[in-house]
C-alpha cells in the first residue's frame, strides 16, 4: 500500500507551535555524526527556508486578510521547524566545515535526483550542475586543509569523492546562458516536479549561506573563494529556478511546496539512523500532512480545484542520501567539457564562435581566480593538492596529476578561434 499524503492523519495546526525549550535542540557531536545525517540536516534546513520565504512572498501578493492570517500561522510553524533543524549544527563546527557538508549535499543529492529523474532535459540539467558542485567540494576541501589542517574526509566520510570536477574557473557564464526551458505542469511527471522544487531549495540555501558567511574567513584567499563560488550558486539557482513551470498559480505552488515537504520528511525518516534526528523528521511529517491539507482547502476555496488532481495517490519512491561515486565518475567522463549556450548544454568544441562566454570569462578572471589560486597555494604549502579519490585515479587523464589548468584551457580554446 502506498502512502497517500492526503489521506494520512497529521497533527492539528493549533498543536504544532512548540516552546523554546522544545525547539532549542541538542546539537550533534561533529566527530560522531554520520555524514549523511549532517547532509540531511543541511538539506532540510534549506527546504524549510524556501517554504518560509515562499510564504512571505505569497502574503505580500494578496490583499485577502483571512488568507494572510492562514499563511502566517503555517509560516510560523515552518520557521519553528527550520530552527529545530538548523540548531542541530554545533557551534564547534566551523563555517568552512559546514560548507564541506553543503557541497556534499549538492553532489549526492544531485546525483540521486539525476539517476531517478524521468524527464531527459531535467536530468541533463542536473548532470550539468552536478559536475560544478563536485568541483566546489574539491576547492573548499583544499582551502580547509590549509586553513586549519582538518582533513575534509573526516567530514564527508568514505562516501563522496573529492577531486577535480568541471573546473570552477570555467563555470562563469553570461547570465543569459543560465536560463533553461521549463516543464509543463499539466504534463510533467509528479516526480519531476518534486525533484525540481527540491533542487531549487537546496541550491538556494547554498547561495544564501555563502552570501552570508562568505565574508567570515580571515584570509583574502578564503574570502575570494567564497565570493567566486557564491556567484556560481546564483547561476545554479537561476538554472534550476527556470525549470519549474511559472504558470502554476500561487495556490498550486503552495500545495506543491507542502507536498514536497511531506515527501522529503517521509523519505528521510525511513533511512535516518540517529534516533533523535529521526524523531524530528517524524514529528515534522505529522505537521506537513496538516499543512498539505490546509493548502488543499485553500486551493479548493479560492480556485475551485480539487487537490487530489495535484497530489499523487501514492508518494513516489523515497529520496535517499548515499554514495554515488560510480555515477559521478561516469558523468565526469562524458560531460566535464560541457558548456551552456542559451537553453542547451553543448560540448566545449561546439560552442558558437565568438560566444559571449569567452567575453565574460575574461571579465571575471582578469586579475586571478580564487578557485585556481587555492590549489596553487595548497601545492606551494604541501607539495600537492588534496584529493579523496575512492575508486582509483581520476577518470580523466588530464586531471590525474596536476591541478586544473582550466583557465589556460579556456584561453587556448578562445585563441584557436581567432
Ligand atoms: Fe515545513
Ligand atoms: Fe556548489
Ligand atoms: Fe550549486
Ligand atoms: Fe509545511
């Protein structure tokens, strides 16, 4: 029997508001937490942030007082959920250590979604950005080793490879080339919608996080790396944000957000080994079932639409955090050199002549590129870059021994066209 979220019993909304003592959760032990418990916490914090901010935007776009009040009540709960989750992160885990967790989320979440995504274009979009976040993990990891000497694999565990992806220096594109085509909400598989909402929220949280903590490092190199990668996260939020059908109404979008939360808590509670954290996922699922019901009633009342037409009678297979080494390697082999032109993903040698990409590369990378400098600095200090290659040497010969020569390569491609 499948799990029909519209038929399951939730926690009545008036019973959902909690006390400070219930919300001020016990942080995990950073030396004992399972890496994927950490990623689930980072991830679900991002989901709650998106739902809260969506609720604010909806509220600012309606003049209906009763609706504003209903949105405020649910939104207050979303904010409490966000605190209960984000406060699980302990004070002694530094911003940079948490950043490694953020990029591990990006790698293993994106790889999971890509492997289960029914729409080929959405899958291509996931594969495309996967290789970029994969490279971010490598750059931040190298920064960590020269900042406080901590080994990044103590954070990620033996699950996620840390090595060169699509070199970050090559990821900086013209904004026009980050806009994608959107799916058709009337025809799309429910799983595609869930995937797209999920990845938008996760990438948006990464963008927000770097926007705020990117100025915390004391050294210019670390500050530079955050600002450079923060701009790629802006690209990723644009890239993924354009996949969702913008013609959905506010009420439909509210329902989609609540459905997504139901699917995610239901998924994560099934695989969570930490009983304390699992208890939070279970409690939040009970709350989300009620939010979904409320969103469905609003859809019925304001637009005369049946929520059952938007909610699958059985949730799709659960989302899962696990190791994706072989998949990431396969995509690396096939697509590292891919670039984007308008809504298409194209191999580097098929980029149109005189593309605005090269002009933008020159603008951004004039005066040095922090994501390259961090590897050079690591080599200067320790003699080699830091990697965690779990399945043998790098799948691409050109990345096996030396750090990325991405920038020089971009230049060569450009020069060969002139
Ligand atoms: Fe929530
Ligand atoms: Fe990233
Ligand atoms: Fe990203
Ligand atoms: Fe919710």
